[in-house]
């Protein structure tokens, strides 16, 4: 398939960003009529990435203000 990235390093880096998981979930819902139970792992992964990013951000802001 043209335009598909197959490099494992780039795929790993893409998995660190929530946009890849959001696009996977949206494409599953739109193209394959997936339900909530089908995309729950992508949603939970995005939630986990958000919680980790928020924790890091709060930690860095508090460290900078000391």
C-alpha cells in the first residue's frame, strides 16, 4: 500500500503520540463501523499518554518555580 510507513523505529515513535491512536480509532469507526468496545484500547492509550504528559508538565512547572 503506498504511503504506509514500515520502518519499526518510526512506528515506535508514532505510538508515543496520541494522534496515531486517535486516527486508528476514528478510521476503525468510520470505515469498519467499529463500536466502543472495539476502540477502547486506543482510547485508554490516549488517556494514559495524557495522564503521563500532565504529570510531567506539573512536575516541570513546580520544579521551575522553586
